[in-house]
């Protein structure tokens, strides 16, 4: 096609074509090999699984207490992963006296040394796996903790998260606090991940409510934590129910602590509602009803709804005329929930505009049928 | 001198190289990225999150239109996902059959009132129902709109943080939501996540859950298996890595509800509403300078039935192409605009030049090859090798996606499946690929035609009327047989081309060639008086010791003899003779262009049955 | 009656748990049949007519509640005793289960001892 260099061009394309042909044959060949190999691995896995299940069940039902034979069967990395996978799966389903027995199986020397090696590896994926392993067991020694602590500060979201999980499984609230603090200081951590952290911070096995509350109040005053994370902290405090912190939170609200950050204010208002803290309601009637941010006005309406007290009706009436639709909706929901007195106000309201009328009618119907 | 043809050839080869370079980059990225992601599984246990009241779950939005036979099974499969607290909102889009009755009957639906803010506009809702059996099931009965309309209704009805749009005929993997939620937990700024769509044809389902994965039986579905693997494992994963994913399949996508509301929901008047939404979300966030992420996870999440009939498939691809063109046209501002970063400089141009103009170049290429062949301007060898190379490249792409699947998810259970996929990756190139390009080209043609009418319509204010293709989840129905004008036209075109090419074989004529064999340089221009009939004059300049060529071919012997006579007087050493051909084929046409390769001439001669000894001189000369 | 062992059908998809429960129950001289999904579970319920069914709510394919509904709708299996195992600890689920005649309700993660106790109590009823 090219006068003069024609044969060169053809040769070039020939070379490419033959390379590609070889490559596709090679790929086909590899596919088949990979498939055969994975078949073999699957089969081995099944065999091993049966073996381990037998041992584990015998161990936790008390049939057998000796683990030396089991230890001999765990040799390679493959075995260890499989073994840990099985136990982790059972741990998620079981509780009671079987749970510590499963944990005891996880700290068999061969398993533990292996994960200790992984923890010290330089590959992030291996570190992450190791961290998740430490989240399952209780007795983590100081060296291992030191590693977990450094990993919590990592930039990799996955590693930081799993290292935090590793620390959060501990029964020492100070350690758990450290993990949460380090995570909360991160700017890029998501709301959902933060929530997860805080719910893990709360120990459901042992009652440590007081200590936890103390640590959380410390967390709240830490100014290095970005506002959105503080908002999540406050919300979860209210949700888990650390009622001893309610005065602290009210003080924040009243004194205007970080009042320029909407996430914080939003969270505080939510908490006031959850704790049914009356004085806050009066304060909100004066201030947040006219807050420039619609989100906060909406939160206020929601809080009034939870308070379920007719003295907030005047404020709700203001909110029912809000420029923002979501605020209006919330306010009307709150008024419907308030019983006959609220209903009377609503009747008045619905005579004003047809728009409000349909809104009120449909919300009423919904509340009735629910 | 480079002619017009050479420029075209260079353009074709250049285009070919660029495309494949891009594909190669995408493959390499994808392969490593997928392997990395495989290792990252299960970091978030989410137990804490799920026990929190603050966590707002997910709404699944499933539009249904005329699906009385399948709707119960699909909804039941949606209710079986392994995820705590999610909500299923089925939107009956004004079905004309018994879809609504079937739903009411089977799920014991009861009318409820629920306040639905009209944030996004849509056709009126008739009623909202709740199931007595499944508290998480909500059914919305509305007047018929289109799929986009139904989805917008669902977005309004939903009160959760995340919404998940799916086609009512797709079956989700049980762990899908958990896997996808991971992206939102990893990064708060995530606004949309897509996943791999796989082909469910002929797979065995037991009560709406994938029991056994099988390779489909029909030809078209098998080809699409390879196609989907390639598109999802390579295309989208690579784009995800480059942070410029522009498509999330309409069959499955998880979105941040607020982000969707901010950009105004799905568009009603486009056929590619799924892509359009994602591009618009990109555009909005870039323009407002809000950090965001659109993700794709290479986890198989959704199984869907693909069309097995040619006509239906053609219509689907036509629609996709129209959707693509429409989206790119709407957002043409983003192209090469530094404001949109790598989206503007990489993703958009890729979709425009390769995905959108691809069929034009491909069909144009075939046309070019055909025409050059008809007009004898084709270097056969080059053409064949080039074709082979491009086919092989396509195969390598397909096969490496099969291999990638082998390394990672291994959803296809038998070794024979690899061979089947390999085989289809090969034969896909013969016939299907061409047909596919043709459908897409027609899609572009329809777009250009349709776009004009849209323009007029919007001015008149009928913005949302666009014909059939967009009805939500089109049920596979055989389109009425039309007279195949396109096919007829194509056949006529090819036929006339072939006829032209072999005109001398088909209509043989008596011809007289004046041949020259000798050592001398000869200028014939002045010598040839009578106008040659078929071939024009030939200018020969050569220093080879002896050469031989045809000076001219004539219809009448007289003319040939006259030329011979006039030449005979030129030089003593020249030996000019005439030969009588009963059926002339341009064996001896020694044009100084593309056919001057002895090899080719020999091939032609052989093909048309000339014995060697008939033209001994000529043959020797050529070999020299 | 004493030589005829008690038959328990376990419909549960987690292999660890089903093996464990099977092991534990067979020690108490009960005959255990395991089904790892709803469909086989239903078929086995009809075939064996077990004295007790342990039913997981989260099952692949048809879910626990649908299995329960099918058991209750079939006149043959209508009166079988059912204990539900669930990781969903939601009130609506509890109500739904009890309204459909579940005798006992155990939420995951569960204690093995408690499960055994409830099984025994259910069998005495």
C-alpha cells in the first residue's frame, strides 16, 4: 500500500499477526492450566475442610482437648487461611462458652506465629489480613499492638480500618479509644465507617459504660477531629445511649461549641431529641428554628417530633411554612404525631393553601395507615 | 507520490494502532487491578454498622412493565438478598396486563398512604401498596411513562440514603449489596457504583437463585457471553482505575440518592438514560468542584437475560448506540475541556472516537477494501494480513478476559467452557462483528435522523415523546417482518461491484494485444495512434536487459496491426507481435502501479487458467 | 417409643453450624438430617415427617419464612414443630414467626447450650 516501503509494512503487520496468534494460543493454554490447577486446589480445600471441621467440632464439644494432632495438620499458608476462615465463620454464628474455645483454637502457636510474620510484612494486603486476624482474638501482646497502632495511622483506608478493628476487639477501653481517636482524626473517613467504629467501640460483652463515656467526652473536645466526624460521634453517643453525657452535649449546644460546623450542630440537635432533654427544646425554639441551614431546621423539627410536647407547636407552625420542602414535611409529621392539639393546628394550616392541604392530608393518611 | 488511497490507508492503520494501544493499556490496568481487588475482600465486617439506627439502608428500585408471567419470581429473588434492612420498591409502570393483580394476589398487598414528595417530576402515581408477607416490599402503581420515569418515581418514594436501580428481569447475587456498600464505606464521596452484569440465558435457577452457571446454547447468546466478559472485565475496570467511568449499566447500579436528586434524576427524553445520568453526575460534580467518585467493582453482581434473536439484538444495539450518541451530544461541552480533567481529555474522546465513530470507521474500512478490490487498487497480501492481525487482536482481547475470569471468579464450571468461549471469540469476527458494526451504524443514522425531529418537537414542547424502544424493560417480542430493503441494497451494491471487477470474464470480447519483447527503452506514447480500447497507453522505462510487456489491447485486429507496424519501424532489435486472445483477462496489463509485482501477476494468470507455455516470453520476463 | 429415635430436620446453609448441631444432636441419640437450602428442606420435611424442624431464616433460594409458609399450607406437614434460627433480630420477624406457629425462636449468634435446651423443651411440648 505504501509505494516503496510496501513490503516493510506488510512484514510489520505479519509480525504483529503472528505474535498475536502465539499470544492467543498461549492465553488459551494458560486458561486451561489455571482451571485444572484451581480444580485441584478446590478438591484439596474440600478435603481439608472436612478434616478441620471434625477437629474443631470435637474440640468445642469437649470430645477432645488435645490439639497437637491438629497442629500437625496445619502446615502451609493455604491451610492456615482455610482454618481461620472456618473458625471466623463459626464465630460469627456462635456465642456462649463455645466462643472462647474457638478463640483458643485461633491462637494455636503455628497460626499465631504465621500472622505475626504477616503483620510485619511490607505488603499492605498481608498486613490487612493480619490485622483482621487480631480482630478475632483477645490476647494480643504489646509488640503486636504497637504494629496495630502504627497501622491505624496508615493512609490506606483498608489497612487503617482493619488495624482499628484489631484494636477495637480488646477489652481495654483506653486502647479502643486510641483506635477510634486515630480514625476520627482522618478527614477522608466515611460516615458509615465511622459509625461502624463507634459501634465496635461499645463493648457488648463486658459492661464498661462509664469508662467508655469518659473517653467519648474526651473525644468530643478534641479539636483536631473534623466536624463531620464529631457529628457522627455525637449521633452514635445518642444512639447507643450514653445518657451521662447529655449535659456535656447540651453545654456544647448552648455555648455554641463549633457552632459554625453544621454537622456538629445537626448531631447535637439529634442527640437532644434522642435523650428527650427538655431544656434543649426551649433553647432550640429560640435559636435553631430560624437557622440559615435547612438541614438544621429539619433536624429541629425532627427533635420536636421526638419530644412529643405540645408546647413546641408554635415553633412547628413556623417550620411548617418553611421555604424548604423537606423541613415542611418533617414539621407536619411532627404535628400529626402530637395528637388532637397538633391536629387542630393542622386543620387551620390546611385551610391556608391547597398545597399545604394535600401535603397534610397525605402525611396524615400515611401516619394513620402505618 | 502519496495518493489519496495512501492517506486513507495510513488513517486506517493509525486508527487501528491507537485503538489497540488504548485497549492494551486498559487490559493491563484491569488485570492487576482486579487481582488487587480480589485480595481486598471482607475487610469490613459491618456488624456494628448494621446494629446502628443511624445507618440508613438501601432501596432497590425495580420497574416492571407487562411482566405478569415473571414478576413474582423476580420480586421474590429481590427479597432474598443477604443484607439486613433493605427495601424493595417495585414500580408498576402502567402495565396493560395483569402484572398489578398478580402482585397483589401473591404478596397480599394492601393499599397504604405514603407521602411522596414530588422532587423529580413523573407521571402520576395511582396507589402505593405494602405487602403483608414481606414488610420490606413496597409496590407503586403509576401511569405509564418510560423506564426513566418509573425510576424517578422510585427515587421520590424512597426514603433511604442509597438507591439501587435494576431491570426487573435481572437476578442479583445474594451478597451483592454487601459488596457494593463497601465502596461507599471506603470513601464517603462515592456517588455511584456499578458491577459486572453476566448472562443468565440457559443457566439453572432454583427459586430465583443461581444454581448452576451454564454457557447459553444459542449462537447469539454465546457470542454475547464473550462480549460481556470483555466489556466488563476490561473496559469498565480499567475506566474505574482511571477514575473516569462513564457507564453504569441500567441492569444494575447503586447510587447515592441525594446525588441523584441534586442532578435532577433520570432524563425522560433519552434512550440512554443510564449512561446519561452518570455523565451528568460527573459533569455536575466537576462543575461544582465537589469531590466525588464513581466506582465499578469487578464482582459479578447481576445475571440478566440477553436477546437471542437477531432482530431483537439488532434493536438493542441500535438503541445503545443512539443512547451513546445522544449522551455524548448532550455533553459535547465536556470534550477536550480542561475543566473536566481526564474525563474531557481521555474518557469522552475515547467514547466519541472509538465507541461512537467506531462503526463508521469499521464499515467504511470494509467499503474501502471492497472498492479498492473492485478497482484493482488492493494489495491482496496486505489486506489479508491486516485483517488477520485485527481479528487476532480482537481474539487476544476476548481470550485474555476469559483468562482473567479464570484467574479470579471462575463462574463457568467446566473446562469445555473455556474452549467454547475461545471458539466464539474466534468466530465472532466472521459475520457477527460486521453485523454488529452495521447495527451500530444504523443506530447512528437513526440518531442523526431522530435528533432533528427531537429538536423540532422540543420547540413545540413535546419533549418526552420518543417511540417504542424505551418502554421500560421491553419484553422480547418478534418484530413484524419487514421487506429487507437494506439487505437488498447491500446485495445489489456488492453484486454490481463484483460484476464490475469480473466484467471481462463475464462479457468476454475478442481482443488483440500488442506485445513487446526486447532490450531497449521504448517510448510508445507517440507511436500509438489508434486509441486503445481497454487499456490506455503504457510508458515503459526500464534498464533491465530484456523486458516484455503489452503495449496495448485492441478490439480490432487492424488497429493492432497498425500499432505493430508503426513500432516495427522504430528499431531493428524490437520484436513486436500481436496475439489473438479469445477471452481476454488482464494478465498482461503491466500497469506501473500496484500490480507490478510478478508474484501477483502469476497468481492471477494461474487463477484464470492460462498455461505457462502460451506466453513463454512473458513468463520468463516476469520471473526476471 | 423409646427405641424409635427422634428425628430432627436441620435446614441451615452454614456448614460449620449444621455440622456442629448435627454432632451435638446425634450425641443425644437423635437422628439428624441436614438440608442446605429451602427446596431440599421442604422436600425432606414431607418425606421424613420429622419430630422437629430447625429452620434458618436466611437461606439461599427461598427464604426461611417461605419454607415455613409452605410447611403450614401443606395439610400433611401442617402440624410439624418448627424452631427458627435467625440472624435478623427484628421485631416484625419475631411477630411474623410466632403468628405462623413457630414454637421457639433463637437469634444468632446463639449459644449451643441454649439451643439444646430449647430443642428439648420443644420436643417435650
